[in-house]
């Protein structure tokens, strides 16, 4: 499936940079869907890690765990 749209749901400062919880709309000729991505980037906006989740609940739990280690 092809990512066609995305939006940031949450953002947190973490050690070494920033993390975002992103909702991604997916499309293919026969169906559409959504996935959730946590993307971590350094202060130069270079992504150093990404995690994908099929459902929002698991993505939010993982993001809350990651952001609980925030430095702000």
C-alpha cells in the first residue's frame, strides 16, 4: 500500500532529539488503511529510528513509554 497522507498526533523531546507519533493514511487500488509510526530524529532532523504499528492503542502506549524518558 502507498502512503498518501500523514499527520503528527504527538511530539516529544527525547535524549538526542525529537520523537513524533504519526498517523499515515495508506492506499492501494483495492483497499485503504491506516498505520501508526513513531519516528525519532536527531536535532539535525536526520531520522535515526522508526517503529510501525498497525493499531493506535499500541502506538500510543509505545510513544508514552518513549516520551516518559523525555528530557523536558
